[in-house]
């Protein structure tokens, strides 16, 4: 699991119980999954198709720093299946885990299109390949 993104919990991220609002966490997860997929698949036209069961294990309060981790479960033909964990950066306590987030690669016509990828790639390796 790679943790690229960190967020600080602000007043506007809280629910009436003064803990982190679940909808905000889902928004962060969806954005992170989209970013991750666009970079991996090298295509901006990637949409969220499916998210498996979500289970908020613990919460966070104002001022906490949370980090969002992503990993690849499977490269499909047009799909990319990811899993995600959001945790408290300092305590490492899990806030939520999502075991299956299915993203779909689209062509210019908006229909699913093969992405041709089979493994995780790193931008630095792509840049090295371009310059050699
Ligand atoms: C994404 C979308 C184009 C897929 O269309 P579709 O007709 O279901 O596509 P297909 O049946 O050809 O399946 C495409 C891929 O999605 C996968 N898929 C389809 N339905 C799925 C489901 N319910 N759960 C998980 N994966 C699914 C298929 O297995 C396939 O993967 P593969 O190519 O790696 O084998 C269409 O459902 C859509 O536009 N949905 C709305 C997306 C959206 O607006 N998201 C929110 C905003 S980003």
C-alpha cells in the first residue's frame, strides 16, 4: 500500500458529532482512486464503476492528519481494481478500508477501452525510459 496523500481534518470536514464526516472521506477516496488510475493508465478518461462494502472502523477529529493509501488488486482489460486504506497518520489507526474500487478506462467515445497495462509503473521509470 502506498500512501501518497495526506489531509488535515478541518472544521468543514466534520459531522454534527464533531468527528470526520464520512462523505468527505469517500470524496477523498474517490479522488485518490481517480488520480491513481489516471497516472497508472495514462488516460484522463477513467471513471469509478464500483466500490465494495465500506466500514468506518474509527474516526478522526479536527486537526488530525489522515493519509490515504492505494494499491492495485488487479489489472483487468478495461478495468483497474484498487484497494484503499485511510488511516490516522500519527497513530496509524485505520479509519476505513475499501477492498475493491473498480475504475474503468474509457475511450474517446466514452465506452470501456482496453488500457493495455499489466503492472504498476512508476513515473520516474517512464521518464528514464524516455531519456535513454
Ligand atoms: C463505466 C461504464 C462505462 C461501464 O460500462 P459497462 O457497460 O458496464 O462496461 P462493461 O460491461 O464493458 O465492463 C467494463 C469493465 O467494467 C467491469 N465491470 C462492469 N460492471 C462491474 C461491476 N458491477 N463491478 C465491478 N466491475 C464491473 C467489467 O468487468 C469490465 O472490466 P474488464 O474490461 O477489465 O473485464 C458505465 O457503467 C458507466 O458509464 N457508468 C457510470 C460511471 C460514472 O459516471 N462514475 C461516477 C463518476 S466518475
